[in-house]
C-alpha cells in the first residue's frame, strides 16, 4: 500500500501543479459542475495557491505522495519540473489514470518515469478554458482505454470543446491548439496598432478588435460555413476588403502562417522527451 491512501480511488482527481492553466481548468470545471470540489486535491508548493484551492472547497497539500490516492492525476506542472515530480509521485499502478497537459513529455516516457504502471492520457488545452471556451486535443498514451479518453473528454469538455488525435500529432497540437491563441493576440496587436495609426482611440480600437474577433469566431463556429465562404461574403470585387486581402496575399500570409506553425511544432519536438 502506498502512502497517501487507497491508490487510484474512484472519481477523485489530484491536480499536480496548479498554476495558470491548472487553476483555469479547476475553477471552470467546478463552476460547470464537472466534479464536486470535495473530490479534488491540489498539490502545490506555493502556500497562496494552496489557500486559493481550499477557498474553492478543494483539499490542498504540498506532499506529492498524497496525489497517489486519486483516481486521476492531472499533471499541470511545467515540463522541466516533471523529472523531480516523478521521483516523489511514482511509482503509480494501473489503478491511476494520469492526464498530462505538459508539452514535450511523451506518454511513453511519462509512463516509464512513473513506474510503468499508470494509464496515460495526453491533453493539449489552450488558455480560453478560463472562460469555458478552450479547445483540448486528447490522445491515448500507454495503457489508456476508451474509459480514460472519455473521462478526459468529460473534464476538458466542461471547459470547452475537445477532439481526439493520435499521439504522434501532439507536437502539431501544441502548435495548432496550445500556442494558437497567441497568434490571434499577435494579429489583434497589429490591428489595434494600425487602427491607432489611422487616428482611432486606442481603447475603442481594442474593443472593436476584440468584439470583431469574437463575432468572427462565433460565425466560424456556429454558421456551418467554411472560412473561405465567410470571407467571400464580406468581399466584393473591387471593394475595401478585397484591397486589404490582396495585401495579405501578396505578402505571403498563408506561407507565413504555415512557417510559424511548423516552427512551434518543431520546437515542441525539440523539447520532447
Ligand atoms: N499555458 C498554456 O497556454 C498551456 C497550454 C497547454 C499546455 N500547457 C502546459 O501546462 C503546464 C502548466 O503550464 P502553466 O502555464 O500553468 O505553468 P505554471 O503557471 O508555472 O504552473 C505550474 C505549477 O506547478 C507548480 N509546481 C512546481 N513544482 C511542483 C511540485 N514539485 N509539485 C507540485 N506542483 C509543483 C508550480 O509552482 P511554482 O510556480 O512554485 O514552481 C506552478 O504553480 C505546462 O506543462 C505547459 O506545457 C500550458
């Protein structure tokens, strides 16, 4: 029997590391009723974060061994913290489902470092989970079965949409999902700067850009039309949108996006273990 209670007990979940992403998932999942706070243990070295977890009704501890009792261990530490964490957290048995949101570490290596026991699922969410609008790519790792994937889908489905991928595509998902909000923030920065450059008030330019992105994303998600069709709708021949689009196309925007996304994927591969 391992320290910290019955290994892999039922629907309980331990957040191992609860920083930016961990709390974003936890708070939103609790608000959505995905699990009762009494089923949650947060393992954090930071006292303020432990207090925050307790204020949400969860149990909080700094002892990694206490996470062994949970049915699901959500690894939300930084990738560079995993090696140290694995030493104190493992070994785990196949009674434990490990869900890792860490970039870089493969399911096979996580499984290996945690004693070759646990069922491993990898998940790549993004920060809009904070508003229940995230997207999470989910992949089966060693020993993970349909139940494990479905459990991960329930958790991440409470904080946004989900989709299954093969683990071989996880580096692509780091680029297309985890890093992707930043691409839109970069575009927003450029749009706001350009609008201000044309004389618009900065606060108004920011509000207009944010609302436009929200509206355009909502159309993309809900209209059932492709991006090409939606763009065609607002682009009349010889008009203003066509003038802007021509500048984007002449500047090689598609190749630039493809190169940027490949760079994120390749960096994820380099960091991978
Ligand atoms: N942010 C994103 O958009 C995003 C998207 C997809 C995936 N991810 C992945 O999510 C993970 C977390 O990212 P994040 O931005 O939330 O990082 P973060 O804010 O640094 O959160 C990591 C937390 O783990 C804690 N920690 C460190 N050592 C620990 C230990 N021994 N036991 C328990 N907890 C420990 C850290 O505490 P200290 O601060 O005291 O070290 C921190 O609170 C990363 O692996 C990242 O690859 C992030």
